[in-house]
């Protein structure tokens, strides 16, 4: 791969300016095909004869640089002319932007001084099969691009007056860098996927001009403007307005998230390059003339994935919640599963991914997306088997945490369950095993996980004053996840026909020791984990106590307890209470944020309070998918679509309707065929079920259980 190419760099002193690398070449006679292989240190945009070589953006993506650097391959035959010019502009991207600005890690500071770099080859093949290769070498040139600055957190500075000039064209320098880390493209391509026109422009109470797109997105704003050369367009981004209706982005922390554009003469349209933003609003800091609503479009940018889940209900707020969950997934699935797309973070938090992977895999076909990220998780895993809290790991000073590191076992197992592809287990088994062995090696007490430093039930509402962690005991959470990890490892080993006898014994000891050490559970999340992971000696008694706590105190769970909460209630016979929680419109609840106008899911149950004030500025994202994991309960329990075999090769349909929702229609497009489960209340007591299954399935209704063949069934009860 790229055997003839050499790494080249601009060797520029001003590393803020994005440099454009260039190579001119003639098309050989009888040329039949031209293929470009390319990667960069940073992110790149490649053009042949002024035309983009691909719809992909922000390539080569974010991987564990130094171990895994993706190479893209594009057929560029259709762009060839007799005389050709290939230009590639390289920006800082994730590799060279100082990420995680809220940490003091010294490695972040040196990113600004890293050199840019390009590695590319064009293979030209004629009609007889002869090939010629044009590779990056000392014969290329470079010059400053109009992109004067582009970073992940801070945005872009662009000077359109420089678009048609070659500023200080210079020779390139060969860069001594290995090529052993090169891999073919693994992840889903990242592209501009949707266009959202501006919904309105208004003047805020403080006099600022704000453009509202009506939907929070990840991506950028494409704008058009009539201007004179030298005029300036400038704007920054925000998710929400403050309680007075003014622009608010203090929750972006140090991320400037700003675009500054110097105009050329006349009518012009611009789309930012080599950066991205999370936003619903922009504030116009400078604009020549009077802005028009038709001058602005938000472009949603995310990994390309096929939507596989479709949900409609008879409850307007629930439908909006479903929309919010889908949007938060798209907005945070930009090459890696990020926690949030807007502030100075945007990292691949393992705990968030573990909490949401089931929901994610039902909403979209994200098998390829997660497989690539899990390869990076495996590459980042410490020699002792510990798993970083973020992947790629830019926070190495934070020790592995229970529920976060468990992404190493939870994610592969869920992908196997949803898609039925055993290869993901084969590929990740050593990583899964290493994580379980890590816990065994670091615990202070055999058959538990004690003595670690964990995130606990992160953002649990029962947290003591001044803490972000819930009140659930960290050792209990860690020990419960230890049991779950070993249980998944055993099931995986059986499928792969590995010797897992020692882990079977280990699991028995873990369960016995857990029950002996934790005979009583103090919090809702402790009850949830004990029930969900089959650790409680009396699971029904545990669920009964959980239900009583919820009726008394409301919902208090955080990142660990919430994804499992409604499943536990329904499995234990408390479906009505689960619906109570889902349809509750008051804080704390999923519909609270919807009632306050959210278009994505929030990091905090009360990110915005009833009076319009904010939970905090330091950690208050309005686009976090973790609590959106509740949607997998809608698929599996409300609609009742459950896989009896991986990949939905065998299915059980066991709906749990509720009159308050009116109706529910869920379609799930699985690898084994399309499943539809719908129910509708005809009156206060009669429910009409319509079920479509692609193969023989088990149908469980309130008054009957039966085996049905492939087809559609309509039943009124």
C-alpha cells in the first residue's frame, strides 16, 4: 500500500495556515483508469482539476495514530483531462489540533507543532494493462491555501481573496515517517448527509442577530453573501439560548467554535473546511448588509449508515423524543462515537458507547462503524488489559473505570446479537479476555472488583452534594460489571469453542462472593444492576424494592442505571411503571427536555431548569446520546421485538402496550428480514395488533402465545 509514495511536508513556519500540496501531470494515451490512494497527517480535501475526488469529508478520519492510519482509495478516472492538476489541502484535524483543552495533559500542547504531511499515489492504467504511478515525492509543490486556520474546537479562518492565487509556491520536504501503520479504510465514510434550511433570523433582547436552524446538528453552515472584497463575515455557534432569549455558548468551554470569512468581490457561497461544529444557532458577529433567511443552510455531517429502525407513536412528545435520540446518534457518530459534538471534548468515551450500543445498532446499521472503533479500542488497550476511558486515548492519566472499560465486552457482544456476525467476536475475543483478566489482576479482593477509581453511576440524581457521581457504591458497580464481563466472555468462548472452564469457575465465585458481600442494595442503580446481571438471590424481591423506591423518590439513576432501568421494570412485571417514567413530562424525565424544546437528548436531566437557568457551564451538553438508550426499550419491550438467536434469525414478538401512548408502530430492518410490530388502542380496553415477521416466530400476546409462520397477522384483543 502506497509503496512508491514518500511522506511530504510543507515544512512551513506558520503551522496555523492549511497548506495545499499540488502535482501536475499529463494523461497517458489510451488511459483506461486512474485510482488515487491517499492519507494525511491531519484531515485533507483533495481535488482533481477543481473537482472533489470524493463526497467524503474529514478524511482520513480519527484512529489510533501511530498504530492505525486509514488510507482512502478513490477511482478518479471520470475526472481526468489531457492536462491535470491534483491539489490536496491538509488541515490539523484530530491529529494536530490540541484536543481535550480542559485537561493539563502535556501531549496536547505539542500537537500544534507537529508537521503537516501528505502521502498519496495515483495509479494510471492504459488499455493494455501497463501502469504508471505518480506518487508524493520531492517533485510536488505546495503553497498557502485560503484556509488560514482550521482546528477541531476553534473553527476556521478563511480568506476568499486568496482562492485564485498561488501564495509563495515552494518545494516540499520529504518527511521521515513510517508507513507500517497504514491500513485500508475501515470505517463508514463521513459525508454531508442532510440540509436544514434556517428556520428564522431574529434580533435577541441584547441586540445580537441570531440565526435559528430549528434543529441541533453536527456539521457546518453554508452561507451566501453579496459583498465587496475585504468585507468580513463572522459568526460563532450555540446549542441553546439563555433564559432571556440571548445567545449562549458558555457550555462550549474553551472551544471558540467560530468562523471568520474575508470576502472576495460579488456574490459568493462558502462552506467551512476541515473542521466541524455542534449547534442549532449561530450569532452573526459581522455580516455585510442585511442577512436573509435564504442565505443560510445547516449541513448535517456524520458517518454514512443505513437507518434500520423506524418508530411512530400516538404521543407527540414521545415522537419528538424518538427524533431527538436519532439526531443525537447521527450528531455524535462522526467517525467515532463521541460524547458530544460541540464543546472542547468530542471524545470517544467508552462508557457512553457501552450504554448506547444496543440502541445504536437498532436505529442504524452501524456494524462497520463500531468494528472500526473497536479495532482502535483494541489497539489502545494497555499491556495489562486495562481499557482507556476514551478511544482514541487522549486522556491517558485517567485510570480504567468499570462500565467504561466494559465497552470492550459489551459492544462486540451486542454487535453479534444484533447482526449475527461471529467475526466480531473472533476479532475482539483477545481484547474481551484481556479486560476480564485485568479486573482479576487489579482487584484488592478476590472475586470482586474493589480498590479501583471509577465514575460510579455518573450523574446519578442521588449524588451527594458537590459530586458528579451517584450514591451507588463504586465497588458494587465495579463488581457487578466484573460479573457481567466474565459472563459475556463465557458465552463468547462457547460460541468460538474456546476453553473457558476457568472462567466458568471464576463466574461462580464472583456471583457467590457478590451475594455474600452485598446482601442489601441501597440505591435504585444498585437494585437495577443486581437484577439485570442476575446477581440478586431473589430477583423479584429486588425488583419490588426498586419499584417502591421509584414510586417514593422518582427516578434517580445516572449513566449506569438508566439504560437498564425500564428493561428491569418490565421483566419484573412493572411495565405500567416503566411507561410512567417514559411518559413523565416533569423533571426528571426524558420528556422534560422535550417539553422545553430540545431537539436532541441532553447530558443532564436538568441541563436547563424550569426557570431557564442552566445546570452548569463546565459540563452541560445538550447533545449527548447516553440517556437516549431508552429507545432500545421501545424496540424490545414496548413493541416487543426480541431476538431469540443472533441476527434475529429467530424472533419473539411480545408487545407491552399502554393506552396513554395511543398507538405504536415499530419497524426493524434486520439482517434476517424486516420485522414490524404495531399496536393501537381502539377504545379503552381493545387493542389491535399488527405483526409482520420474515420467518417462523414466537408471538406472545396478553391472552395467547403461539408460533406463527412468515407473514402478517392482525389480532384484536
